[in-house]
C-alpha cells in the first residue's frame, strides 16, 4: 500500500505545483500597478512566459489529480486545475489578438526557461473520459442496438463480402495466378536438375586430400575466425555509434514493455481502484455525517437562532419604539440581522429600502402622466454625458497608451484555490492517515454550515410569522401599510412577466412531443449521428518547428508545423469541451474551420477530438444531407433536432465536411442536384442559440476554401486553422512511426533521411498509402533475408500527385484575405512605416549634426 502514502511523489508534486503557482500569482498581481507597455515584442515575451509556466503547473496538477487517492484533496486539486486551464486559454487568446496569428513560436522563451519542445505539448486531462466511462459505455450500447435494429451492420457485412469485378479484370487475375503457378513448377524442375549436376561433379572430383601439419591447420583456423569476429565487432560498434549520434534509426529490439513499465501500469490501475473505493466511502459519509449533525446540533442551532432574533426584536422595539420589518429571503433573511450591526442601523437600513421602493412607485406613476418632453430631455442628457465621457477619454488617452493585461475570469478561481490550499492542506499533518481516506472533521464543518443554513431558512419563516402576529396585536395600522406594499410588489412581478414574452417566442421547441431516445434513434438511422473512430490526438504525428522565431525576426512568415496544429486542437477544442466550468468562462468559440490540402489529417483531428472528450459526433456534410429532409421547414426541423440532442448529450461535435460547398460562389453543374447551399441561411440562425453553457462545437473541414464566398464563410467560421503539408522534420518522424507501426524492421539499409527529403510536397495520407502498399504480409516475411530499402517506396509515391507550390500559394493567398490575415497585414505595414519614418528622422538628425560640425570647423580656421 505504498502508493497511498502521503509523502509520495505525487504529494511532493502537488506542493511544488502550488509553490510555482504562488510565485506566478505574485507576478500576475504586482504590488504596484504596472505601466502600459508599448513594445509588442516585450509584451509577447511576457505573455509567452506566463503561458509556458502555467502549462508546467497544468501538467503537474493533471498528474496529481489522476493519481492522488484522497477524495477531498482531489476536489481541491480539481478546483485549481480548472482555473489554470482557463487561464491558459485566456493567455492564448491575448497572444492571438496581439500578433494577429493563431500560431506562435517560443524558441527563445524555451531557451531562457531551459525547457524542451516536449514541454510545449498541451496535456489532455484523463478525467474527461474516465469520470464518465459508465455513460459512454451505455451510449455505445445504445448506438450499437439502434444500428443493428436499422440493419446498418448487415449492410456493411454484405458490402465487404460481395465484390463485383468486370470480365477483363477477372481474366487478368486468372492469368497472373496461372503464370505464377507455371513459374513455381519451372523453378522446382530447374532446382532438381542443378542439384543432380552438383552431385555428379562432386563424385568426379573426389581426390586424396593433402594432409597439413596440425600447427599450420590451427593457425589457419585461428586466422579465419579472428578476422570474422573482429569484422563483426567493428560493424556492431560502428552501428552503435551511428545510433547514438542519431544518424541511423535503432533496431526494434524491445517491442514489449519492460518489467518496470508493467509494474508502473499496475500501480496506476490499483491507485484508480483505491480512488473509486475512497470516493464511494466519502459519498456515504456525506449523507451519514449530515444526518448526525442535523440530529445532534439542529435543535440547539434552532433555539439559539430564535433567541437571538427575539432579542433583536426587543432591542429594536426599545430603540425605535416599534417592531422592525423582518428582512426578505432575497435580502438574506436573518443573516442581515447578524452582520455585526446594531438594531438602530438595521432598522435605518430597512426604512431606507422602504422609502426607495415608495419613490420608485411614485416615479413610475409620474412617468405615465408626463408626455414625451421628459423623454426628449432624458435623451439629450444622455448624449451630453456620453460626449463628456468621450472627451474625458480622449484627454486621458495620451497617458494610457500601450498594452495592459485585461481582467481575467479565472484568476479569482486560482487565487481562491491557492488560499484554500494554504489554509487547509499546507500545514496539515497526514501521517496518521496512511490509507488517505476522507477527513471526517472537514466533512463535519462543511455539513454544519449546510445544516445551519437549512435551519436558518426554517427559523426565518417562523420568526417572520411571529413578527406579523406581534404587529397585528400591538400596532395594526402598520400591518395595513405593509399589506399595501405587498400588493404593489405583485404588480411589479406582472410587469416582469410581460417583458419576458419575447424570450419565449425565440425558444420554440419543434420536438416538444418527442422523447430524447426517439430523436437519438432517428438521427442514428438517418446517418447524422455516427460513431467516431478511436483515435488519440497523440497519434497525429508532427515535429516542433525550431526556426519559427528566427524566420519571423527576418520578416519571413514561417509555415506552421504539425505540432502547432496539434496544440491548437487541444486548446480550442478539447479543453473547453472537456470541462464545463472552463467552457462557461473562457472566450466563447462556437465554430472552428480546419482548412488544408487533402490528406493532411483534418478528419482524423475531428475524430481525435471526439475520442479525447467523449463527445457525440454529428455529420451534417452536404453529401450526407443530399436527398434527406427536403424543403426549408424539414431542414429547420432537422437542425433543431440535431442541436437539441447535442445539448442534451453534451459535449457534442457537429462536423460539416467540405464546408466550402455550403458557401459556394457558384454551384457546379454536377453538384446542383445535391443542393450544397441548403444550410447557408439556417446555420447562422441556429448558431445564435448556442450559449456559453452549451458544450457544442461546429467543426468544418475544407480542402478548397477559396471556392467559397469569403464574407459569409468567415462570419460563420470565426476561428480558422490552416493545416500545411508536413515539413522535413515531421516527415522523418512520420516515416519512422508508420514503418514501425506496420511491422517493418528499421535497418541501416533503409535510408529514412533520403525518404523524408524525396517526399517533400507529399501529405501524411500519401505516405500512409505508400507504406500500406509496400508492407504486404509477404514482404514483411522476407525482411530477414531481404531488408527493406528506400527505393521500394518510390513507385507507389510516383503514382500520386503531391501538393504543388501553386496550391500552397493559393491557400496562403486565401488565408491572407480572412479577417485575421488582413489584420496581420495591416500591422506589418504599420511596423514598416514606423521603421521608415524612424530612418528618415535619423537621416535628418545626422544631416543637421554634419552642418553644425562644418560651421564649427570654419570658425576654428
């Protein structure tokens, strides 16, 4: 049971993470307000430093939350973890608005912080899927049941089993098989003839062998053996040196995990089992301890509260000569009484509130009587105030020029979590709690507050009635006035109901008479709700770009790497969809567009996003919509049904493949029957109904975005990620991983560096297809006698068309016309103009200096 000891590595990791977080919070909230920064490079480096430090804290807290077994500590870690995740998203959004680019390069910052490119990877919390594993299993069973009911599985089996073939192809296959059979027979026949000839030649050449001296024979044998062993040793040492230098890939010697890895996996599984046991015990304790607190402390709490409130009644009666009005539940009830105030202060506050209510009532009556003159005067006053405000801003703009850190929605959460950690867990002695079970004292304190609040509500109702009875008995006139005030309050509520009619009109439910199960079944049978492929985001292979900062300093915009694309998918898709609290407070993103040439892995990223978050996948591609739900009303019904199920079963991803077809400039003749522009108008309306609490993301994929009308296209898809073809480093890693995954043995005869260089312009899909065509079962069986070479992969690659420079330039030109691309171009022009103006000033200044120097020389002469 050493894995639950409080002094283990995960507890130390938790302590170190909070230490780093405290230092970071000091930098976030300096004692003196910082001045606005004017240097954009300095601002970016500050944001990048914060971003990387928060990433390291996020990685540590995620590992702690995944493995720590104490239930109350896990809740504490989860609270801080969600805040750190949200802060990372805020910092990323600030960097995008500063540089007008989705891709950022941290080469110099990584070097300053002594970090590696692996530290840039955004960790994906495992609790996104693990904590709702039971829900996902039930959903998978339901999906399989509906698909089997609709006959989808049988259709797939029939398609796989029956394959049609034309006559010419059948004849060609028969010819190939027959020629191969004849070749094998001919080979066997020639082999037998050759063996017979060798046996005859050996029988003829049998002559008496000359005998050698034993010493000479031993010397010859030693010579041959030593030469062979030394050559073998030299080859092995040379291979080890080349592997150490990274010039030759290592051979696959250990395909199975080591003993230490297996033991570590076993420890992780046992910890998760202990987590579940401790969590179940904690949930039972919450109920039992609350009942015991209610039974033991509840009567005493009720009596003390009643005595305190009655004492307050008497004090107010003695001080003011009348019984006070008991505060409403909206004002806090009896909590307002015990807020460290005297009876006179409380009575004065209540009297002021009553006067304000009466004034508002009178003002409303006077407004109805007066004409439109007052409204005009009010409008004029508003205009004057707005002008004064604008003038004040213009005057103060000169002092406040520069960049300031905007207010954060997540920093208060992080600060609160850090404070709770200091107050509760930092100095707590856990030596006696060896099994890391829940702390009963903390549970009792929490439940005592809950019980106290429940008792307070009950006592407030009783005491409110008691005050009424006292007032009716002592001063009835005041009771009558209070009744009148209540009637006025009811009228106000009616007015509020009238104003809320517009909201009800917007939220029409077209499927109010149907259950969620029936809607789910219909979407599955129609092919709109599909099963996502089980793909992890880590399977999207790509290498870090090491020259991004250098190229940008030279005014050259670098092409983003696949590692950058993987990080953006984690930041924009996985983290917000995985956590409800992060999605509500983070910058809202309803849509995302993945644009790039065919084969770069756009669809794979969509499936990976669904796998990592456990999200449902809806397919609203134009090809899938063709011939289904015809007419405008039917399409609106379909969209309502899709978004309703997506909200009820969130998180959900709505995928629109070939997204440019929905916004075609001109529909091609061949696609007119498909009606690809059906979604254009209704999609915009439906997206307006998506709220921050709805974890629904619409993802579009496009291989030809330049065919779409740009303005409506960019209005729907606010976030655009341009996925390029892989660079040399990514291709090298891709070849290695795909070959190893396909069962190939990486030997020195297989030159991966040359393969990566030759395949410049080819996408991941092209390389994967070439690997599958070459690595057949027969070729894999021949590797021992005939190792793989790079030349074998050239023919299947030559049959495919790469991504040409013209196509890549077309993507760059299109991205430059998007809103973010235009902003970046304007910023670049402004920087160039500033640089030119600075040079002109320097020249003028130098010219003046030279004139003065000449005059002084003349005087000296």
